């Protein structure tokens, strides 16, 4: 992944679209959290989490101006990298995890929504904790004025918070997360393949 991100960062047109793609995915994550929250029993941790993911989307969008002013004004496919798998990633993860929870645990309604929120978000946080530092390495190596250090700090807290919530939710939390990580890895690999193909064309 490091070599791939190095190649992206080296080309401004790719780098802008990379930032825009991450912004779109963060925004999708923020929307997903809002969508899963209980209108009455939502707590401070969940409100904070949704707000921070929305901030990441805005922050990444703003970073694009450091590379090329207004290069990617919207999330249209032409302004994204690997648009198909980028758009599908979160939804597919959610669909697969909901299916697993329904058929293995019989969860429905709010319980299903909450369990899916916990597992989907957990898997994404594990990925974010791996991906953003790799990206920051590339930015450091090229002395880029773009930085994602503030995101790295927040994602680290998110992972801790998700782990705490999962521990409270189920004594089988480790087995649940193992499954979620496996599903996420398959989807991440598909995303990476589409990115590789697109970058190789440049
Ligand atoms: Fe985030
Ligand atoms: Fe996060």
C-alpha cells in the first residue's frame, strides 16, 4: 500500500482525487453513523463520533486546495479514484455484516442496527488506523503541506471507543470483530486492486 500511495502523492492530479475519495468515504461514514443512531437513546460518544467523521470529510476536502485550487468540487466519479469500489465499500460492508448478524444471532430492528454500527465502524477504524499513517509517511517523505495528523489522533480514539462499546455489548465481541475484519479485508483488497489499475494507467 505504501508504494501505491507514494505514486498517488507524487502526481498532483491523482493526489487531489485521492483526498476527495477519502473525503467522500469519511462523509459516507458520518452519514452511516447518523443513520444508525437511536433518536432518543443516542449518547455523547456516538454524537462525537459522527461529528468527527463529518469533520474529516470537510478537512480532507479543504486539503485539496493546497494541491490544486478547487480541483474536485463534487464527489462525481470523474473527481474520485477507484470510484466504483470507493462508493460500494461501506455499503457492502454494512450489507454483509447485517446478513451475518441476522442469520447467526437473529438480531432485528434497533439491536441489529446498533450491532451493525459497532462492527462496521470497528472494522473501518482498524483500517483507518493502518491507512492514514501510511499516507502520512508519504506526505512526510515529499514534505507536502498536506497533513492528516489530526485525523490520525481522532481515529485512534475512535478505535478505543468502539472496542469499549463492543465489550459492553457482547461477551463474544472478539469473535464478532474477527468476522467483521475478515469481511472488511476482502472489500479493502478489491478497492486496492481498482486503485492499482487506475494508477498504473497514469
Ligand atoms: Fe474518520
Ligand atoms: Fe473514525
